[in-house]
C-alpha cells in the first residue's frame, strides 16, 4: 500500500504547483497550438502518403524489380538433345545427363578451410583451385569441373561446401563408335553439332531450354519454384536411313581390305536403289566420336562426300549409256581396239591388253579405254556433258550433308583437246564416292534419279534422266563384268546376278599421273530388280600387293552385299546357279563320305554336265577344286 | 437504402474475389509444385530410359557381337555348301 500513498502525495504536490500557471492561461491560444500540431502532423501524413504514392504507384515497377532481383531468379531448365537412331530404331547417338560442378567464388572463398577437401574431391591441386577462385573472386560463377559422372558429382555436393553447386548438362554418346562416326559427326562441349548430320540437323535435334522462376535464399539455394516461364522442349529424334548392320559390315570389310592392300584410306557407300536412301556410308581412317579431341583431324572428314576422285573406268557404263541414248551405237556395234592404244593429242589412250575387236558389251566387260574413247567420239560434246550432268556429276547430289563436294565436271567450252576422250574413261572430271553410287543407283532404278537422303521418310521425287530400256540394257552389260571373263569375278555373289564396274585410276600428282592408284568398284545387285547400289573406293593400295579395282575393291562389294542381301531379305534372282553349286557341293561331300564309291571321273561327270548358263566364279572354283579333292583320296 | 445495399454487396463481392485471388494463387503454386515434381519424375524416367538404351546399344555394339559370336560361341557365316537352296 505504500506505493499508493506516495503516488497520491505526488499528485497533490503537482496540484499545488499548478496554482501560478493557471493564472497565465489566457496568454496561450490553445486553438492555435492545436492547429499547428494538427498541421504539422497533417504535413507529415501527406509526406508519407506522397512517398507511398511514389513508391507504390509512380516507381513501383522499379522497386518491384529491385525486390525481385534479390530473391527471384529465372533458372534455365536444361533439356536433352534428340536421339539419332538407325532405320530400325537402334540408337546411334544418345544424350545422357552428366553433372557440371560450379562454384560461386565469393561464397567459397569465405570458407578457405574447406578448399583442400574440395580440391581432393575434384581431383585437382589445392593451390591451383585457390588460384582459380581468387582470380575470379569478383565473379559469381565459375565451372570447377564439367561433365562428371552424376554419382561422383553427388559425392562432391555431399561435402556441403557453401557456394558449390552442380548443374545438369548433357553429354552425347555414340554407342556404335567409329563405324559410323563420319555420318553422324559430333557435338562440342555445349552440345551443338559440329560436323556431319549432327551439324546438318542441329536445329531439329537441339531442344529449347526451358525457363522457370524460383525463389532463392541468400546462399543461392532454391526455396520454392514459383512459375514456369517457358516449358523446356526436348530435341526431336532423328531416324536415319542407315542400317546399323550394313553399316558395320561395310566398315568391317573396308577395314579388312585396307589392311590387306596396305591402302591409306577408303570409302564405301550403299544406296537403296528404289528410294535413294543411304543405307551405309563408311570411311577409313575413322575416329572415336566419344573422344573427338584425341583423334587426328584429318580422320574427321567424311571422305565419301567431301573427297574428289577421278572416277576412272566406273564412267564407262555412262559413256555407253550416253551413246545408246543418242542412238549412235547399239549393243551389237563392234569396235576395233587394235593395237590396244590410240592417240589422244600428245598422249595415248592405252588398254592393259590388246583386246582386238570388241562389241559394246565387251568394252564394259574388258574395261577397254580405247573402246570407250571410240564411243565418245561419236557423241556431240554438249550431249555428252548434259548426260553426265543429268546423272549428277559436277553438281551436289542434294543429300544435304554438310561440306558435300559438288564434284568437277568441266563445261565443253573449257575442255582441252584431250578432255573428251579422257572423260570417256573417267579422267579429267572428279566425283565423290556418293556421286558414283548415286549415278549407279540411277542406272539401276531404270534411269530414274532420286536425290540420296540420310533421313528416313524423306524420299525425293524420282526424275527420269534416261530411258528405262537403255538403263536396263546397260545394267545387263555390266553383269558380264562379274561373270567369268570379266574384270571383277571376285564381286560375284552366289545366287544373285551382280552388275558392276571396276575402276583403277591413277592418282593425279604434280600435273601428271603417278604410279599410285585408286581402286574402285561400283555395282548393283540383284540385276533383275536392283535393290542396292554400292560404290567402293580404296585410295593408294600398295601396288606390290595388287591395285586393280577388281582385286582390291570388288571383294569388299561382294562381302558387304552378300550380308546386305541376306539382312534385307532380297530374294535371289539366280537360283539356278545356286542349285547347281549345291548339287556340286553335295556330290563332293557324298564322295568324301564314301557314299558314292564310284571312281572319280564318274562322280565328276554329273557336276560338269550341270546347266552352266552364266557360271559365277564360285562355281568355277568349286568345279576346279573337284579333281584335286578326288586325287587326294 | 438501396445504395447502401449495393455498396454492401460490392464490398462483399470484393472481399470474396480478393479471397478468391489469394486462393487461386495458392492453388497455382501447389499445382506448380506438383507439376514440377511430376516433370522431374518424368525426366528421371526419360533419363533412365536413355541410359538403358545407351547401355543396351553398348552391349549390342556390332563389333562386340561379332567377336563374341566368332570367338566365344564359335559361330560362323554358313558356307555356301552348308546352305540348302529350295526352289520356290
């Protein structure tokens, strides 16, 4: 109660003191004072309102933005690049996520004690890491390590070092490795296409990164995802016309041929005749697209579309077709190639042997340069040029492959005196292996040219460039090349008629031609209704081990086509020889097993008496082998 | 009287719509979080799928199959003599 008493006392004292003041009360104008205070308060309130208006209405955008910038962030949503598959949906190029570790140097440098641990986890030197971060201490972003295994990245993040973050990126993998490296090309570290189809279809394959708005705290961690600014659009998949299996076959056989012949490089192209689809395109030397930086840059070139070569004798069927179309020769026309050479200005056009008198088919079968030269002289310059141009020589095939070379076909006005004659057998003009395969596909497709394509479903419109009858005629002439007496019996495939043409071109060097060669083989199979067109070019085979197209390149054609025909279920068009070969083999087996204990000559007879219409090489070999087998017994 | 009623109704409507806005924003965030979660799940599945495809393609690499077929399994391409041709 004491505090109450004291309070009362104080109150009384104050009332006592009030006495004198009450006397001067009239001197103060209470109303005026109130007005003053109210006015002052009113001005204050007005100032506050004005400020509020300024902040909330006039400059609200600025302040809103400033505020947002402190916690709202637009974050990119990375997206994957589309997959590239072969015609059967087998993946050829796949993007899988990897993590890139990045740091905010300003944050990380605040805890220097954690740096050695971080460096150890990253597998780099601690001093180096410190230096790197110090140099960029005014920045807020620095990559520490890019494209890591996600598990490894999680381990680093688990260290929980402030200012260290991970970012998802995508890395491209090519499971087929070097076999198809040139066609696909590759991407750089930022996942954009650098070469090949990765470059040509970059727009299509590349996804559009999305954008989302998130709230982040002071340390850069995402607190909440607020809004989706733009949805991420993953890249679209691309289905190629390439068949992985044929591609691998082509690559393997090309590699084997290169090893056997000691050649430096080679290309093989397989085209589906009816659609112009490229089924395989292999090149050597190749590179590993999963580790591009390690390889030799020279190996990155897709030689089948970028390298120009003089097509040599593979031109002869076209020369013949041009002459047949012009009506200046018939299949029965005879050419006297005696004495195995003819003059061409200061030079000579020579054959490997003197073939004497040949008919049109014979010129192709024996690959007579003189014969081709005689044929071309019956043609007008412009006509010959137009014909080759129609078959795609001297202009890009339109496949859309980056860096495709249009080849070289000089216009008649620029021909020198010897050009026409040399062009008839493939010198003085240049083409890419793809162009050669395309020209042959046109022949095989009844004279209808279709733009070669790498993308499934993108089949071009056929353009009739040669009468169908003549095209069939020429293909039948080319069939003799792989039959006994032709230059490429090694290209014969049991059960199928093969039309083809060998070529052995000297490599141009220093304004002349060297003793180094290109070995070609280009062909169509099966003859009755051609399905595949294939061109094989092998560059610089060791002349000591054989350099003729029929020896070096034809076996590649045969092995790849044999596999492709089986893989694509192409019915045989020459079942008779196959049956005959089988009968021979059966007879041989039976004899070896002792089922037919007859003397050797008797056992041989039925085999020799088989219907031997056009006898492929394999059959000839089988029959040749018989007496030896019998004798050994 | 009628003016008061109108104002009262308007105020009420304003209040309701204000609460509606708040609710809409709230549910938008909830939905967005949910969407993000589903998208993440989808992406993870896609990634898993592509990883598996890559793995499959790596195992099925032609060269590897070729070597295993020839080396370990002793397979070979049938010789012409092993093929029986049947006239269709």
